[in-house]
C-alpha cells in the first residue's frame, strides 16, 4: 500500500468539510425566513448540473464561485425572496467558510509528516485558500479544477496531480467520500482511498454497497483510520 506513495490528493466538499450543516447555518443567519437544511440541499443539487453546462460547452469556463452565485440567484427567485446584493454576496461566501469534519485537521496534520497534501476539488483557488485558512487544513499546494479549467470527472483534473507534482500517477492517491470520483481517479492511474462520511447529506445519506468499495485500494471509516493505515502499516 505504501510502496512509492508520495502524494495524497483530497476531494474537499463532503470528504473534508461538512458543507450541509455549514451552509444551512449561514443560510439561517443571512435569511432566517428560509429552512437552512432544505435550502442547502437545493443549492447543492444544482452543483453538478451547473458544472455539466461548462463540460458540454454551453457556457465558457466559469469558476465555481460564479456557478454557485448563479444557482443562488435562481433559487432565491424560486423562493420569491429578494435579498439585497450585500446579503447575496455574504451568502455565496458560505462555501468559503465550511467547517471541517472532526477528524480532518488532526489526521491531515499527521499525514503531512510523510506525504505531500493537496486538494483536488472543483472549488476555485480562492475558495480553497479561504477554506484552508478557516479550517487549518495544512495544504502543500492548491490544485483542482480551476488550474486546468476542467471540472471533475474530466481526466485532466486527475492527471494534473502527478503532472504538477512531478511524480508517477501511481505515486498519487485520491482520498474521497464519493465512489464516482474515485472511479475516475482510478481510470487516470491514481491510487484510491474511500472515506465514509455517513452524515454528508444528513441522516439519510445513502451508503455504497461493500462490493463497490472493493474497487478501491483502501476503504476506511474515517481519516484517523486512513492515517493509521498509511503511517503505521
């Protein structure tokens, strides 16, 4: 498992940070007339479709902050809520202030003793920098969709990790809570580690069947377990 492994790349939304609880809390603060959890779910539901518009060429390259803002404006219109511009800007920045899962920072701090750590996220660079400063996540560099101007699961996002860090693809591992993300990384030649996040979408978060997890190099219940496997053997 450890032989030749040098780089750990992490999905961020859902894997390292609790986007649903964090966004819901900030929705309630800025727009208390909305149900925070429901609005967070509706907003997140537009995440993949908005990126698919970029992938299909319907719109040019658009960073995630701007896709989030367009989705926010659409949702507010559907809810017939005319928030002032300052409140819209503030609410869109909720994605820059997401809280980490309880095991995130300590586990990544341990892992950084041996490995290079980078995000491999669809979040734009400023969003990732703000999240790192807010949470204390100890990145060595910031990689992701904006660097290559392509959203996951485009192979260019995964290929950028070994290319930019000058290692073979097999020396890099993607750590994620989403099997589809890991399958795309595996197809690009990266190693893969599944981390369970059973509360990502609330108590009803669906979990992948065990046979699906057999496709990956590692499957763990949390980042503490991953750190133990990779550091202690």
